[in-house]
């Protein structure tokens, strides 16, 4: 009996380890021989290699092609290529300024190092990573708040923002379910749907995954923490009916985000919803005491409030952090 | 019909079926493992009581 239990636990660990491993591998899709690629100045891209490359190969412009990831058919023109004396780093200068907010794809043909062909590589070049991640997080949370700028998830937003306590409970549950389902759908999209060319089924699959994660959280929470489960009550099931939770996986799939970026977007969307619910519930608690004309009592005034919040959130629009 | 499309359809059915089965079994196991004992009388009483909501 004991051995069966340990075997089962080991199997569980194996599955978890595999999952984590594939997530980590999925993050670093970079080719091994290229150690780093980053923007350098307004027009430059610098590439660091793991070993010295041949000068003749490195200086040949035909070996490099650069494009914005979203426009694979528009190649950016290269003005000059310089090689550092230690032959470990190449700087490509382009003819025009680079739009550094966009991810660029850099394809490098047949790298030659010490006379040996190291194969070709395709790398993504992005701006400073931590800042980029933070800008995704803050972007989803505040600048492009899903409720106030995209008007998604309004049914749950108006339904659960009457009291502060339920608003916060809903926000936290939502964030948990959001992160879980977004990570699962990212994984499934990258490793199952895309390789099998089934990406046209993404909506169906994502809906299934959302209900799966809600059901799983429901089942586990009921046993593990009955008090919290009682506190969440009906809101846990209501999460299924939220538009944000299906919008985020679709955005992830569209933008080809990697694991960490997906995590940041999901977290940002969840926390943004929490902020929106908290703000709205604090105001609605006060509105209860105010003298509202009978026509506007209840939901109508709440919609007007939502509009005012959206107006004020417009102040953030177009901001860029890094 | 185009064999490529046919392959896609059958492959899709198989892959999604496998995923569905996998998660379905997972959920069933989870429900079994995290089962909460509830008093059967609660449901019986609820059945008898009137209540539209």
C-alpha cells in the first residue's frame, strides 16, 4: 500500500517536473551558439556569440535578415556590420531607426566559427527584459485595464461590486483562476495546437480550459479550505462567465508571448480586474447613502460611475513605461 | 475530399479527444481524492422544501 502511494507521488512529481521543464525550455527558445542579442543605440543590434566567428562570414550582409516579428515580409535594410576585435560580438547598424517597442526577429544564416559551420539561428531581439515584463504587467493592469478601456467582463464587474468584501474575494479568485488557465492555454497553444496546426480551434479549447481550471479550483478548494470556499460562494463559478478570462489566452496566442510574458499579462489582467472591482465597490458603498434620483437607483448609476472611471482611466492611455 | 484536410480533421479529433480524456480523468481523480463528505439528508430536505431560487 505504501509503495503504491509513493509510486503515485513520484509519478505526480515527474509530471510536475516535466511541466516546469517544458515551461523553462519554452522560455528560452534561443539558439545555443548565440548568447545574447539586444538593441544597441537607436539603429544598432548587437549579437554576442559563444565562440569567435569568422570575419569574412560575419561581415557578409547576406547572412543576416531582420524584421519586426509582426511583419515577417518587411525586411529592414542593413547599413553596416562591425565585428569586435575579439570576434565574439557583432553589431549590425540599420539604415533607419528601430522601433524598439516591437520584438524583432533576427535570422542568421550558417554561422561559421573557426572554420566550422554552426548552423543557422533565429533569435528574437527585445528591449531590456525586466522592464519589458514590467511594462506588460502595468499595461494590462492599469494602462490598458481590461474593464475600463476594453469594456470586458462587465457582467461580473457590475454583479459583484456592491460590497467591498465580495469585490476583493472575487478579484482574488479571479486572479488565481486567470493565471492558472492562461498558463495552461499558453502551454497547450504552443505545444499542442500550433504543432498540429489546430490553431483555428483555439476558442473552443480555451473555453474548455477555463471551465476546467474553474472546476479544479472549485473541487480542491472545497476540501482544502472550506472557509475560503464558503466566502467565495457563487463567484467562483461566475468566473467562467467572464470575458477577460477568455480574452487573455486569445491575446497571448495572437502576440506569440513566451511563458513569462504570458504570466505577466495574466497577472496584470487579474490584478487590474481586482483594482477595478475595489475602486467600483468603494464608490458604490458610498452611493448607497447618497440621494440618487429614483430613475438612476441601482444599476443605472453604477453604469454612469463605470463610465466616469473609464474616462479617468483614459488619462493613462498611450503611456509607455520603458 | 482533400486528404490533407481529412488528415487535419482526424488528427484534430484524436488530439483534442486525448486532451479531453486526460483532463476529464484528471478532474475525476481530483474529485475522488478531494471528495467532501456531505450529509445526504441535506439534499433530501432541500428536495422537500419549496423554493424557486
